């Protein structure tokens, strides 16, 4: 429920003529490969201990305004990653 609310807020924060940010997904991918096991379980304790700052930086980048339009596929990927990262 909280994640759905956050995504809704992301949509509301982008003005009609504004753009979503172009964010490098590599930090998020590194986190996924390092802390999610084959059963799709996340080792939150290890993530918090070792890479919390990397996750916070990634989320901060998601909150920045964009400067150019994104393709539909890029928007979709960005919003899915934002939803999952939160």
C-alpha cells in the first residue's frame, strides 16, 4: 500500500510539461545481485549494514527532476525500479 502511494506521488510530482529523471540503473542492479537470493528473498540486514548509502543515493537520484523526455520503455523501467527500491 505504501509503495503504491509513493508511486502515485511520483506521478503527481511530475508537472504536465516536466520530465522524469534519467537514472543510471547500475547501482540498483548491483544491490539486487548482491542482496537478493535465488528464492527472491532480500537480505535486508546485510544491505543495511553494507550498502544502505548506495540505496539512499539511488533513491535520491530518482527524486531529481528530468531534463528531457524518456521513451515509454524507459519510463516504465524507471517507475518499476523506483517502486521496487522503495
